[in-house]
């Protein structure tokens, strides 16, 4: 993942009060980060399914270590690919996204 994407993800995390509780499955805040990442990555690169879930996973291990230690890579991979195939990146083009999140 390039430096600009890392900075955008870090800013998104800092600017939003994300629910990162891992008590019952994948935290909704992590799902939001995945969707936002897909939005900025696909938009910036005009690519199809070439984004790397492992790059984002590794970055989040650095910036959110306490949350990510409770999320296995296979669980992450399933959530990431589900978000991709269900077009979670499209949410970020809606008025609802702009009202709910700072980005």
C-alpha cells in the first residue's frame, strides 16, 4: 500500500469514532475501514479486483494492534472479499456516508 493510501486510512481512523469492539465478530469500524479503503483505492486506481487485502490488514496491524490481534487473517480475508463483491465502496458516494463519517 502506498504512503498516500496509508495516510488517508490513518486520517479516516483519527477523524471518526469507529466501533472497534471485537466482542462479537468483525467490528463494524473495521468493516467501515474496508469499505472506505475500497472506495479510495478503486477511485484512485480505476482498478477492478486487484486491491490487496493483505496490504490493508498489515497496515491496520500497525495502527490498530489491539483490535487486529483479535482478528485472524482468514476472518479478515472473508470480510474483505465480501465487501468487495457486495460493492461496499459504493456506500461512500451516498449522502448517508457523508452524514455519518468524516472523509
